C-alpha cells in the first residue's frame, strides 16, 4: 500500500508538471498552425464541392434528355390534293393554315466523340487550378509567419543582453557603494551607474511591449495563444536541409494541361453525335397532313448531328490554346529566373553572415577583456563609472550583434528553404 501511494503521488506530480509546461512552437509548427487557421483554407472544401457539382452536371449529358416543345404557326400554303377536275364532286381534306402542336422529345446520346469525357477532364483541371491558387497564397503565408517569428527572436535576444547588462550594473553599483563607505569612490560614480540602469530598464520596457505586440500578432496567425518568447523554439540548421516543392510549379503544369485538354475539346466538338430519340405529342395537324383536326403523333428513331464545316473555328481555337500553353512556359521561365535571383541574393547574405559571425566572436572576446579590465580599474578608482559604462555598452552591443547575426543567418536559411524549394 505504501509503495502504491508513492507511485500514485509520483505520477500525479509528473502529470501536473507536464500540464504546467507551456506549448512549444517550432517554426514548422507555426507554418502548419497558420495554414490550418487561415480562413481561406476553408475555400478548398468549397472549391472541391463546386468541382464535384460541375462534374455531375457534365455527367448528366449521358442521361436521357427530355425537352418539351410547343409551337403555334400560320403558313400561306399547305399540302393539298386537287382532283376536282378529274373526279367531279370529290374533295380531299387539307390541313388548316393555322397549325398548333405540343410535343415531348426524349433523346439518349449513344456516341459523342468523347466530348463529355473531355469536358469532365476540363472541369477537373479547372478545379485543381483554383485549389492550387489557394496553395500558393498559403505558401506565401509561410514567409509572413517566418518574418514575424524571427523578429520576435531577435528582439528577445536584445532583451536578454539588456537583462544581463542590468544585472552587471547592479553588481557594480553594490561594489561602488561598499567602496564609498571607505571614501575611495565618489557618489557621482554611483549616480552614473544608477542612471544607466534606469536607461537600460527603459529600453527593456519598450522592448517588452514590442515583443508583446508581435506575440499577439503571431497568435492571430496561428489561432493559438503564444504568450511568451520561451514558447518559441530556435530553429536548427538541419531544419532547412530538404525544402518542399514550390506550389507554383504544380500550377504551371495544370495550366499547361488545361490548355492542351481544351484544345482537344475544341476538336472533339466537331465530331458527330449519335442519339436515339422518341417524340410524342398532340397537335393540329398530326403526322397526317391531310387531316384538319387535333390528333396525337409519335416518332422513334436515331438522330445524327455533325458539323463538317465550321469555317476553321476549331482550328483557330486550337491555335489560341497553343498560344496559352506557350505563355505558361514563358511564365515558368520568368518564375525560375526570379527564384534564381532571390536564391543568389540569399546565398550571398548567408555567406556574409557566416563571415560576420566569425568576426563577431573575436570582437566579443576582445570587448570582454576590455570590460574586465575596466571593472578592475573602476574598483581601484583609476577610471570613472562613465568610462566603465562606455566599455560595458560596447561589450553588450557586440554580444547583441553576435546573437542577432546568428538569427539573421538562420532566417536566411529559412527563406532560402522557402524560395529554393522545388527548383
């Protein structure tokens, strides 16, 4: 029983610890959450539904088609048989010049030259293009989230160095206060450190509010609460080794396929269409044109519809779609060229930050030596606190530069990952 209670207590503490931990967000987590939370993502389901409806509409062309026809007309002459001269006293009936009819025509397509299936393919591709346009907009969303993510990390890096500066100033101030008791330090030196501490706190307050605003902005993108910078996980270089394929390339392929399929459809629209039909109706006259009275009528048969000559309309349409296909190729070449330019710029920036970081490390090391020496001189009363603050600021700035350049390097890798994907 004793061991059971210990186990239960240990499990409870572990669960409470896990529940108390804030959610952590990697950069790729932010990409995924922002995508799922983006309102336009719901448009993909609507587009899919619209495509399915369009396909069903096209498919109905294979179903029997029903058409109700009504007609009232007058004509100046009707069919008649005049035998009065040959057979006196015999008059054949004839239809009235006023004619009326209403009929129901039912037809079933038997052969359409493949135009219905081609039309379905056109609708499917059009739906995929709309879907892919949303994917491109969602991919652009990654760049905005990435920029925001690194802005927060950079401000936080600066804030961490300011916190360290405040702690250092507080330590130096206590040391000078102790030295003042022995009369070896002027009170003005302590006031200088206090003023610098207040100035640094002021900078930290402004920085904290900027970070707070950026975190709220990031939370609005993610649809999840990010209340602290500590929830953001600093990316690793290995996160950007295998980029995804750019969605624009899929769009170019679909647009090219759309032009090719539309060209085929333009050709198929000239092919003959064979259909069986049944027509029944009621009118005056019926099919007996010599009977001037309302009667029922019915016809069953096969109907062939073909347009052998269209004044080269289909050929011109094919040329138009061929031009559109070539335009897609030109757009892809332009896109590739722009990607290469951006990729080249990012590669140069990444190389630049690698070189800068190597120099930063040397600068920080030297600034640390100077700050340590100034600390000893301050304690000995050789220099004033203003001189020490100047050297301390130089050290803090060099440390901030190193941290920010490291983040700039990672940011460059992230954007190169996004820009270079799919090349």
